[in-house]
């Protein structure tokens, strides 16, 4: 079981991992990606491997085996196994802000800012943490 992930249930965080391979899907489903050495922002190893669903951001990077990525994700609990052998486990969902990770890179993937609707249909832009307007 992934004890360190259990402590982060329902928390969105920044993670790094080593890309291994994207396995193709059948019948139009999303492909599945194998990641190794999943770590949090503090470089603490959370799990030795994890499977996630592919998304357009991952596909666009054209990753090769061994490349390290950094991304945002949410930790959730799920039940796996057959009818008589069910087990609780933890996975990463809502994968976003995916980019290649380079040693010494301290930048955290930024969320895409969305405008808010104001009076009379005017779009008000949100400020980021440094006070810059999009």
C-alpha cells in the first residue's frame, strides 16, 4: 500500500516522476502511463511506481523513457481488486501543468488562469501570486 500517499488524500500537490512508457488503449479509451519514483515537492519518495491515465499535455511532450517530469495532481483513494479480494489503494488524478523537469529547476508548474465574468459581460482577469495580471 502507498502509506505516504494515504497521508495526502484529497490534497492537490506538485509531484515529480520518471516517465517509463505510455501503453496504448483499446476501443478509444485513454492510454495508461507508467511512472517511477514519484516524489513530492520536498523530494520525499511517495511510491516506487504509479499508473496514471494519459492526457493531451503528456502526449504533446513526446517523452522518452527515463525523462523526469513535474506536474500537479490530486491524491484520491480507490478500491481495487476482484469481488472477494478488494483493497484500498491511492492514485493520482487530475494531472495538469505537465512539463519536463531538469535538475536545478525550482519553478513550480503554474495553473492556467481563467478570466471571470464581470458586469455587462466584461472579463475580469485574476492576479497571480506575485500580483501580475494575466
